[in-house]
C-alpha cells in the first residue's frame, strides 16, 4: 500500500481553470472518491495522478517517489508510475481474447508462465468469468467487458488503483452488482484507490472518504456520513441526496426562550448554535428526516398531498402547506390519494442552517 500526495496542483486549459491549487493526501489502503458535476475538475485530477495530464504547477508523490514536480523538473511517464487504471471505456483489445487481454500486461512485467496462469485463474474466478476466457470482447455484454477490465487489474495487483467513472455505461442492475465487485476488489487487493464519479450513490456506498469538487475547488471532504448529514455549504447540501434536500428561507425569531426560523407557513426549530445570530437564514432537511403521520397530532404541521411516487422499497411524497412545498421519503410501498391530509414534524437534530450570503453551514460542522 502506498500513499498519494498532491501539493499545490493547478491545471488550466486556456483561460478555463480546471483545478485550483489542490492539496490532497490519500492514505495507504484508503478508498477515496472525488465527486462532483461535469467540469468540476475531478477527472483532470485523476489524470494528473496517472500522468495522462501534465499540471501547470505543483507536485505529485506516490509512496516514496516524486512522479511530478514542476519546481524540480520531474515528469515520470504514465507507464512508469506502476498504477492500475479502470476507465469508463473498458479499454479492451478487440482482437484479443479475454485471456489475452488479462495476461498481456503480466507478460510485459516479465512474470513467468506459471505466475501468469495463476493470476489469470484467480482473477477470472473473482469476477465469475472463468468459462468465458477464450471469448473476444465483441462476444461479451457491457457488464462482462467491464468485468474483464476489473480482472485485468486484479491480475496486475497494483498498489495504487485509479478508476474514472467505470460504471457509467452499465444499466442500473449491473451498476449495483459492479459496485459490490469493486468494493470487494478494493478489500482484497488492499490498493490505495482514487475513484472519480458524478454518481453520489457510488460515492456514498464505496468510499472511506469523499471529496466534493466544484469549479476546480474542494467544497468539502469527509466520511460519507458527514458529507450527507452535515454538508459544509449549500452546494454540497443540494448536490448530495436523492430525492433532493428540502430548503427553506426565513428569519430567526425568539419566543418563550426558544429560537426558530420563521418561514411564513411554519416555524422550524433552531438549535443553540444560532443563539447569537439574527436576520435571514436558509435551513435544510433531508426528505427522510421529516416525521410523517396520517392522523392529526398536536403541534404538528398540517400539509396536503400533491403527488405520490412509490419506488418499491420506499415512497416519495410531495406535499405543501400554504406556499411551502416539501418532499418526504417514507419506507415501504405506500398507497394514498392526492389531496389527502398529512401531518409532519421536524427533529431539530436533522436540520442544518446556512448563511444566505456565504452559503456556509452555521450549525457547528
């Protein structure tokens, strides 16, 4: 296992800044995901680590080796960095069998025939492709081709593994299966892994740590739980979560010693962290964090059901109270009629409050 250390990495394409002075350390054996929308700089960062992009400035150290340093004039080519790469486009040789696609990098490394066969057998078994070793890529489904790309990495056994949106070409069922495969691959290989995606589900399910990027800058880094429940700013709050997070803007009020956010149609409970503040704020709450009742409860807010979307394991409810609209997420397959009354309540511990100017979280995260 090796550490990855990026210091002051900057990359521009003409006037467009892709990465802005990025400092990043990936600990040995860690699974780090770089998450963000298209154009945020995540793929540029990964390609810089791989040596496929040359930064304008900064330094990249893999383990004990400096593989890029603008100041020192060091630029180690990709093939000499000893990395494992898995891309969105499988990168299989169409004229080679599955077996040959996997073993070619091993033979280039100088492994013996017995070592190569042992690694090939192990890799094919791990991705359940043993019976397909003599087929060509054109004879495989998209999911099977991606398994070959994974098997090639298993056989190569790199200490550092880089993956750039490897599941985006697969259908939903295969993505779920391959997420489990990649998590097992990381555990078995114990490789230091950097994974790039715009898919928040992949990031939340696979990662030890997530970095959220926007416009070449790191907006937040942390464990998946903290990224989801304690976003540092409104960008992260809105980017993470499906259904999207509920946002409400209002003014702080104090009544009977309690502090709340008056949003017009309701007053949200606010915590002690806001005691010294005044004025307007934005509050956020996840759809699944709002408590729901089909019977009237004292001091709960009455709402009306506008839309219902059962997804199987859960149901999305869209409701309103006056001009305020909410998205709720409830477990199970729920049957209700539009217009039915519901009552909702908020747990103060699940609310985050943001400064409307800086967009930063004020809830002590």
